[in-house]
């Protein structure tokens, strides 16, 4: 089976530790995307602003992988504080196309760089 490692030029590169996505025949596995801008700076603001940045970064990786949000089959969301679920969910509901993919959302004790949210996805090609 062929394995392709993909990095989006629109997101900051962390190729020394991970690929933005891994593609195998039929599937794309998108690494967790945190709220950073294209220069790698943490996005400030509300949980909504940070969720929007994560979703944009996931979208950038999907595009670089030759797929789109419409082909996402599973999303995992990690929140630093589950009290932010409602605000995160409002942005997710607005930005992720319908029909929505399967999804899990959990509270994680500590995320990279102490961010408030991280989002990963699995998509078909």
C-alpha cells in the first residue's frame, strides 16, 4: 500500500515532528490542527475565533491533500475546557458543511502550547 505524507504551504510547517496529513489509497488522515496563523503565531481571541482558525487550517490541509470538507467522514475535537463546548459548537455548525461528519469532542487536560482547542479529521479522497 502506498503512503504519501502531505504538508500544506498555507500552514506553518512542523515537518521535523509530523506531516499535516498522511494519505493512503482512499483516505486522508489530517493531523490535529491548532489555532495558529500562517506564520505559526497563536490566534488570540475567543474560543470561536480559535475554533475558526483550527477549521481553516484543517481545510488548508484537506485542499493540499486533494479533498475537501464535503468528503470528511470523521472529526475529533479536543477542548481544554468543556465549558467552551457551546461556543465552539456554534462556529463548527456554521463553518462545517452539511451533512456533518461523525464527530467526537472531548476535554483534554493539556494541549500543545496550552491552546484551547485542537481539531483533526479523516476524509475520503
